[in-house]
C-alpha cells in the first residue's frame, strides 16, 4: 500500500525546541509551588531566626499574606518577609538547579544543549 504525501509525521513537523520550552515551564512551575509551600511551612522558624518568634501567639496556619501577619509592626514584618523571600528563592533555585544539573545531567544523562 503506497504512502500519501499528506501523512503527518510528528518528529518531522513538530519543532524540537518546544519540548525544551515545555520542560522549562513545568520545572519552573513545580519549583515555585515547592518553594511556596515550603516557605509557608517554615515561617515560624524564620520568625524565630530573625528574633521575632513571639510576635504572634500562634503561628499555626499563618502565611505572609494572612491578616494576622499583616497586622504586625512594619519593621518586624519587613525582617520576616525579607528572610522568607531569601529562603523561598533559595528553594526555587535548588529545585530548578537540582533538576537540570543533577537529575537531567547525571541520572538521565541528557545534555541540555546539543
């Protein structure tokens, strides 16, 4: 049976760079979600590390966007948010770098650029 000229072959028609862009977007989104959830979970420890652990009676369920947290004094809130931002972006960078350097580079043995 002969082949037709209008047959769709994905490997020949789909641009290869879009797979890298899709992977980049997924890894970036997962990194941000992991950083967001982890930084909210360690907020009481961050407050204690900057010397304001007793600023609230209970840190259960408090995030940087909650009304209880926003009611704190500006200098206390600023110190906690500043440290929390450093931790958030450190976690995002660690997850992102861990995927591209460790998992993709050594475990999967796939180079990023050919």
